C-alpha cells in the first residue's frame, strides 16, 4: 500500500523536495513520513493537514484510526 501522503504528493506532481518546502522540513523528513514515521510535533501535524487538505485519519490511518 502506498502511503496517503505519497499519493497526495504524486497527484500534485510534486517532488519530495518541493513537498518538503511546503511543509517547512527537510526532504529526508518527507521520506520518513512517506515510510510511515509519524511526525512528533502537533503544530507540524496541523501544517500537514492544512497543506494537504487531508485529515490525520486519512494521512496516517495506522496511528489515527477513527473509533
């Protein structure tokens, strides 16, 4: 399964570097997120939701699975 964040990035035609600039992080960080490593910062999680227009449930279902 391809992580939702990577699907979003590819659908927008963005490189990892371009996506990292939108999020204000390094490209290595975006690679980690796409590999399933959850961001540890609440403001950063909010930024990811804002930029992508997706909920945390959609982006990281393994961590934010609705009850």
